[in-house]
C-alpha cells in the first residue's frame, strides 16, 4: 500500500502455477485465479477503485493511495500527541528502511516512539524483520509463503525472497480473498504461513490454527503474533460482546474478538503445533524501538498430526 507493488497478482499466481497468465484473467470476467491448482476467490474491487482504474493508469492510482494513506497516518500521529516533538527522545534505528532519528507516536491509546516516519513500520514489523533475518534460509527463502493481512512495510522483502502470495478476508490489495478458517489450498502444500496480529480478529481462532496446520508441509512453519496480556493466565473472550464500542472497551479494538493471555502457547499446541518463541534482546529492543517483551511464535506441525483435533 505504501510502496510500489513490483510483483502484481499475475506474478504471484505464476510463481505457484505458471499456466495462469494475464491474458486469461483479463479476457474472462468470471475468471478465478488458480494457485497451487486450486481456484481461489478473486480479490474484491470497490466501485471507487474500479472508477479510478478506468480513469488513471494503475501505477498512478497506487501512488495516490499510498500518498493519502501516509499523510493520514502522520496527521493522526500529530493530532494524537501534538507535544511529541518537544519531548527529549532517543535516536532510534529502523532495520527495514535504515531510518535513524525520532520515531513518532502511534496507536490507540497512543504509544510513544512507535512509528518509523519513513516506512511507517511499527514495533511488531521491526521485530518481524529481525525474525526474518534469523529464519530466512530455513523457512522463507525460495519457499511457498502465504501471508495473511500483509503489512506494506514487509511484503516487498518477502516478495523478493519467496514464492509469495497474500491473502485477506477483505480482498483489498491481495492475491486471494479468504478467511483464515477456510484456506483454499490443499493439505501439505505451503512452506510457511504468516499472520501478524490476525488471530484476535477471527471468529474461531482454534479452527484457524488447525487450518494453518493442515496446509503446512510437515517441515513448514507458521509465523504468528498476537497481542498478549502477560499477567493473564487465560485468554479473555466473550461471544456476547458484539458491538464495536463494547469490543473496544473489552478487547482494545473495535474488530477484536478476544485478548490473549499466556495460554496462547497452549492453544497452538492444542491445534497440533510445536512452538518456539522469538524475542529480541534488550539492547536491540532499545535500538530499534521495539516493545519490551514482544514476541513471535514459530509454530511447526507435530509429527503426530492427528492430536489436537
């Protein structure tokens, strides 16, 4: 969204299925992209997006959207914390874009020094970048990777180093429109599935975890992160809390369905995974402006895949 997308839908599809090309997609209105031999839902386009695409070249539409989004994020940061630039601040470093300087306030409630003003990465994106540095060769490089709700500041790197396909329930600016509980790929077909702060949004997170395990190869890995309250033994969720206002009050955001406790590891194990935790050391947390104690979960399918069903 924020950077020019060099690998479009056709290149991502061709990486999985070379027989699927642009000409077929453009000449058949009801065409459904085929990835790994499976027809998948075509990404949805809004009426405004269709109108703009007819009026302007696609690269101009993308640049306009990127510019508007960047402007809105920065304006929101200044409005949320207008005094941030008058406070003393450490010089941070962004491992994604190389920026060195002051990070901006972001979030609700506002988090001081969370946003890189150049690439708009947040703390979890920078931590994910460090994780990719460690696991790139074994889990991502030249692998078949499915990324849910792909973050603009990390998707370009993943697209260059892997056979990369993006997915989201909304269908906006992704290759495949699907829910995490219903992934349209065969068993044992993917090397990695990435979902950064996604599971707290889905209706049934255990079903989503089991679905991820189903599509992963035995040696594959799910790279996951969620907001966790470390002081809670158990996850807090209540299906009766359904309005955006009440979800914001109870779960911290209008579209969250739960707020995880320390039992997140147990949920992954129940879904059939062996879990490894990735954290940054305190020095790198300060240097790169990470949240203290933030972690990613690298979950690999257990050999006894029948358990946890």
